[in-house]
């Protein structure tokens, strides 16, 4: 059996990296950029940091901002029409997962028009052509959408999120500049940071994990555990660490998959518009406990990477509990709610559980599960 690994052609890291956006556009011979960003980033001048780079380089662009926090089919359809009208030949995606996921879907449909029905992209769509070239500039340290082959679009009509996996959608260039993340409020920093930790932990224990992905995930856990509290306090070291840690996690999980933390988080976002990172953070410790019997000795590595001392002398039960406790403590320290009591409704649990079971991330979970067991997990968080 062979293992596939897909990464960006090029990535830039560090303060001031956004200057590379213009260099890459010019070097690749692009004539006009379609800039995809969300309304708040435009309102607060975050997107302007990148468009100033384009302006200074004399690169024309069209701005598209019809993007919701959990982007919808309608957002994508509007973007496709706007791109067609723009005359652009590349996309600059500025933002968190919402902007980048929308840009991926737009780019795929433009070059694969037979998939104009956005629902046809769910799962692993058999597209034939690479999407419109994307230069991705993340403004959050969490989703790692700038380095993944995944994107998630909400079907508002059916109250569900569609997970789409396509090697043709990966941005050709990722520009990971911690200065672009400095204006993130504490709550968003915490939520997106816990999303990154979830990627690293789920990626480390997923059924598809192997030596190369393990290398990325365990290092990502270590960096995130050291950096997230500082990032929430807006220290330069914390911001720098989270920018790198979330990217490294993305390098791994994009290639091996996730598990039922994400499966259970997706319907919460679709039904209640719950921020994805918050949902993941609440669910993660509980699902870690559930998955523990199917993880071998990996929780010892996770506990050590989380900063727990003396793991080499712990029993299986002790290091598994230590790993879960360390994750739960980090989540508490950065202000994430402890349960779903203020989010989910008892009468929706059956729908949530079935949606989670049907989710594309569920098969990668290390422990085989059922609708009934997922129902029990949701109930335990209520």
C-alpha cells in the first residue's frame, strides 16, 4: 500500500511575508487577481494590508466579500458569477477557513464547469482540472485551509455541512504571516487555536496516520501547546508559534484525514452557526476519552507533547488520562465553554448524531462507532 502526500508548491512564513503575494503574481504571469475576503476583514482594514501590496505593485484586482462565517452554497454561486465577470486569472484568498474554502469551491467550479451544482462537490469529487490558481493568506491560526485539500460548504437548505476533498483545490502558494493574525480578538484566537490542536490530535490517531504524518502532527501538538495561551494574550511569540503550528498540523491531517470530533462539530455549525473551533474544542476531550482504547501508546506521545512530565513512568491508564486532562486544561485556560448546554438542543440530538455519522470525517476515526454511540457522546456533553 502506498501513502500519498500533497502540499503547496510554495509557502512563505514569518512577519512581512505578505510582500511575496505581488512577487508570486508577477513571477507566474498573472494579470488580474480576484480577492476573496470576508466583510469584517475588509471593514477593519485587515484585507487592506494585502491589497496595499497589490496596489503598490500596480496589480489590478476585483474584491469579492459575499462570504459568511460558515460559507454557503449561495456564497459559492455568487462568487463563481463574480469571478466570471471580473476577468481575473488568479485568486487571492484572505481570511480564515471561510474565505479560503469559498475560494477553493469557486476555483474548482470555474475550471470544472460540469460541477456547477455545488452539491456535486461533496466527498471526493472526480474533478479533472486544477482549480484557478489560489494564493492563500490566512488571518487566523487554525483551519490551515491554505495547505489542505479540503473545504467545507454549508447546505443551508438541508442544515448540513458538506466536506469536500479534492487534490485539485490546494492553493499553489500559502503566505503565512503572523502579522496578519495580530488583530484577531481573544475569543477567535482561542477557538481557531483549539481547532488547530484538534487537527493535530485527530490526525495523529486517525486510521490513515503513518510515519510522515505522525512527524508533523506530534510537532504541531508541541508547538500549539506552548503557544496558544500566549497567542490569546497577543504576545509575538505566541502569534508566531500558532501561525507555524497550525500550518504544520494542516500539512499532516490534509493527507490522512480526521475523526468524529470534526464529524460532531460540523452539524453544530450547520444547525446553530456555532464557530467551528469552539465546537471542536468542547467535543475534543470527550471524544479523546471515547477513542482511547483504539489508540495504542499514542496518548503517551500526546501527553508529552502537551507538556506533561514523567510520561515514561506512567501506566496506560495514567498517560491516557494525562493527555485528555492536558487538552481539557488548555481549553479551559483560553476560555472555551466546557459543554454544549448553551449551544445544542435536546430535540436536535437525533439529527445531529445521524449527520455526524454520515459526515466524511467519520470513517477515519480510530474507533469504529455508530449513530447510537455518537448520540450518547452528544448527550454526555449536554
